[in-house]
């Protein structure tokens, strides 16, 4: 393990945590930009016959046109924004 990285012992998973992966000021700017400029949705989901509003906002971005479905919700990808493309390069 490299200095400054943390390894979590979770069965059947591989997780590496990199503290300060992105500078705090840059991370805050990215968060605000994504929060304000992404088209976020809060879909309804049916669980055991009852309908609930999902407890989170979601957005789906991708390179292509393949949709993603779960629990009777189908999401079609939006193109990556400049900020998302920049994050992908980090």
C-alpha cells in the first residue's frame, strides 16, 4: 500500500481511498458546477407495491445512446459535460 492511501477490508470488494484526491477548492467548485448545471432527477420507485420518491437525485451520462433500466425506471444517457470529461481525465 502506498503512503497516504487506505485499503478497506470488505469481503468481495476492492476499494482504495485516496484522501485529497482532488484539491478541496477544485472539488468544491466542481461540486457547485455539477449541482447547478446537471439536469438532476428524482424518480418515483415502486417497492413491494408502494410508490416512493427516491431518496436521492440522479443523472445518467454516457458516450452512447444505451439506456439503463432498474425498478421500472429507464434512464437515457445525456452527453458528458466539459466538467465531467475533465473529471474523467483525473
